[in-house]
């Protein structure tokens, strides 16, 4: 066996000029060039020449050790599988509670709460802007009373709960803590995640309320409060998922997510915290697209880059501060409304990418999600997809199984470098917040989204059932429909709550909230107080809107 | 006569997913139309007011949150009430096919669902607006 690079180079050259040239002259290749989603050329074949600069100990190391390229856990899925966590929620708290119990019964191992848009933007169900939106893309939560129903019969010390909530994350976290207390579970026993990532809302998802500065304060207040009181909680899930859904490519997904991460770390340090106090509780959230190897490389590159940033840039000392732990969701934007059963196959590939990339938790999309919220049958198949990968494929039996693949290692290096170029550019622009304010990331994402669409329309990128292998189809049957009268029912519930609660206590709590918001103390204790006397989410957010103002996005197309 | 078609792309309601809205806005612009985009979280009232002020020929509504049955017909109604029914309305987003007849009866001209090529939307607009 020879690993002499010069010999290999000669061999490759001879192969290209001889064997390959002869074949191509008779059978031209399908494309020229082949490109992955990040726009990098994919070569015909990879050899040791493509990973010459790779130093095993420096760049890969062992699983559970710096730089964590091969994963943050020393035994990964050999100990236990990733958390199977389906994102779910619709209608009122009652319907969602039923869905969670169903999913737990079917073997799901963690909860993931989807809130409706009014809840995510801090409006009660009776607000004018809530019309038509109540209970649609998630569950409607107006007050602690709804949250009590949502977790009725679900012991909060037995499950971990992820909540996709950002602008009003402090309020929902307070409600969760209060529900825990009512179940007799102390805050330090609570385990879960709040998304709480406002920067990607400005970039990609649009459910912001306040301007960046007070938003960052709310986030660092949560870091600080949880460090002291809810130590097992993941205080943020820094999310590339939505950045990718908005149209970014894989390299941009890593770069913009880590850039946001850097901004949170800087904000918390500026607020007086030591990096090792909060960094172990930072978590991440990525997308899994269908380009299997590019995705695996993406997860590995992101882990290595973050470890280096935390160590070299922020001087973090604890191992846990350096580990990029992440949840993955398969790509909603890759699902097609045409031939929806094909989505089961897409999701399988994407889920496999996440598992081969070493994810800590996974949501698999349902086949009908390009059409409506998933039905119970569809979500069960999606969960079964994960279970089949886990229990039947063997993908979890060894750690980071694609390590050492010339292609995957080369791609990991390429993606890391490309992401690093973006990070330097964002630093030059003054950091993530500045780059968002001048629309830099939004513009980059839009350009990628438009390019993607053009490639599909020109047939350069094939989407099965959409621009190739199409069939005539009837309308899909049996989609989930949210009860259209839910807005009225939820408004009625709210009216009853307001008639029943101790109004004087609510008024006092809101006055105290206003006062603390105007000053600089941590907001969590007063929010918790307000929540416990059944002040509504809308009332709490209105006070904060008054003090902080609302964010106005600058629009470019 | 040869004035370009003016289009307002609008996001009614609270839905923040505007990838499709922005892609279609750019495709319309590249096809020679004049395009204005409202940005997120517009009420039907705001959309209609902007459409009238900007003197557009067409409003393209985009919604992925499931609130289309409430929001789209309201835009059509308000246009009528403001004596601006000559402004045509099309819609797009995650819209179940069973809702489409209702939306069309309410006066929305056409609904485009995910997977529709931008060229299909452009051809439709060229044929049906200012015909």
C-alpha cells in the first residue's frame, strides 16, 4: 500500500486522461460542473490528495473531545439514541395536550411545542391582529391557565420540553416554571429548551416584537436567571433552521447561525457574566436537507468551528462551553405538495443525514406538511421513520461513521472555510446585529433563494414530482383542519379568566413589570410574578412594547 | 398603454415566512413589472390603502399560516368598498385545494400553491391583468 502523494497524483492524472477521458468521449456526464447547494464543485472522485492538510489529532480527534468534529458525546448513540421530538401543537391547549400524550404513547421521547402566531408575537387571542390566526400553526396560549391544561397529566420531571418561542420566550418560560411548581416540581429539576433566538427572527422568521437591544437584554436576563435557578435548562437554541428555510445554502446556514451565537455570547459577557457560566447551556438548531454528504459535512464543520470560536475567541475553559449540541429538523421547504408520499422518502434521507451528523435530537416532518398541519397518521409515520433509522439501520452503532471519507472530510474543510469567510465579513460589518440592521444576511439569503428557484425552473435541479416525473393528481384527502370557531372559543375562555382572577394583583404585577423594564434589573422575577397571578401574555407584552417599542423591519426585495 | 404592470406583493396577517413572496416579487420584476413589497404583518386595511396609493393593477397576497380564508376575502371586500375593485387580487401559499373554490367565489382571481413555477404566475398575470 502506498500513501505517497506524488504517486497518487500521478495515478489520478493518468486516470483522468486515460480511463475517464475514454469513457466521457462515449458517455458524457450528466452535468458540467456538478455543484452542491453551497455552490462548490463536486469532483469526480476524492482521494487522499483532497485531505492532505487534514491532521487527524488536530482537526478530528476523538468523539467527545476537542474540537468535537466527531461529536460531542464519547459514546453517542451507543448509550442512547437521540431524543425523538416531534414539533406539534394546534388549536386550544386541550387538543394539543391530547396530541402530546399520543406522541409519548407512540414512543416519542421529548416534547416540542408549536405555538400559534398570536402567542409568538405576544398578542392575546382576542386581539384584532389575531383574527384567523388563533390555533392555526400551533397552540394558542393566553395565560398560565392554558399552560396548565397543555401539560395536564404530563409530569414535567419526566419529559424534556422544547418550546419554539422567541420574542416572548421569557413569559412562556415563566409559565412553564409556574406549571412545574403547581405539579410540585422544583425549577432546578426542569429540563428543556426555549428557542429564544431573536436574531434569526429579524433575519428569517419574522416573529419579532421588540428592537434588538431590549430583545438582547431579555435573552441575557434569561441566561442569568436560569444559571441560578433553572440550571438544567437550555436557555437558547441558536437556529439556523429558519435561515435555511428562508433560502440560504449550507455554508450560509453555518455562518449566520454561528454569527448569531457570537452576538449572544458577546451580549452576555457585556452584561457581566463569565462565559463558562452560560455557554454550557447554549444549544443549536439546524436544518437537514437532502444532499446527504453536504449535510453531514455541515454538522461536522459547525461543531469544529464553534469549538474553536469558544476556545480561541472567548477563552472558554469548560469542555461543555465548547460543545455544539444541536437539534435537527428535516427541511420543510423541501417537501412538495405534489405526490406527498414522496416526502416520506425525502424525510428519511434528511433524517439519516442528521443522525450521521451526530444530532442530539430530531424532528422528522410529516408527508402532508406542504399542504396543512400533519394528521395523526402522518406524524406517526414520521416518528416511525426515526425509529426505523435508530433500531434497524445500524447507523447509530458506531460514532461519526463517515469520518475519514475523503469526500466528507474535504467537504467539511470546505464548508468550515466558507463559513469562516462569512464570519469575518460579518465581523467587519460590526457583528451580527449590525449586519442584520443593514440587511446584509437577508440579502445574501434572498439571492440564494432566488438562485435555487431559477435552477429548479431551468431544470438544473430536479425535484421529483415537481419538475420531473410529474403525474396528474386529484386533491389530497383527509388533511387536518383546525376548528374554525377556535378563535371565538379561546376569546370566551379569556373573558372568563379575566372575570375570575384577582385583578388588583394583576394591575400591581404589571406596574412592577413596567418599573423594572424601565430600569436595568433582571426581568424574569417580575414576569414570573405576573404570570402566576394570571396576567395574560398580551398584557405582559403590551407593557414591554410600551417601554421597549416595536421593531420595524426594513424591506428589500 | 405600454406602462409596466404595477404589482403590490403583500403579506397579510402574522405569518413571517416571506421567502415565496420575495421570490415572486423578484421574478415579477425581472419580467418587467413594477413591484412593491409591503413587508410583514399587514392588515387587509393597510394593504388596500397601499394598493390604492400606489395605483397598482394587481395585489399578490401570500399566506402560509392558514389564515387565508379570513384575510384574502377581506382584501377583496375592502377594495370594493373603496371603489377600487379594478385592482385584481391573486394569492399564494400553503392553501388546501378545498379552500380554493371559496376563495375564488370571494373574488380572488387565482391561487398558486407551492411548486408553481414563477413563469406560470407571470404568464397568468400578463394574460389576465389589463386584458
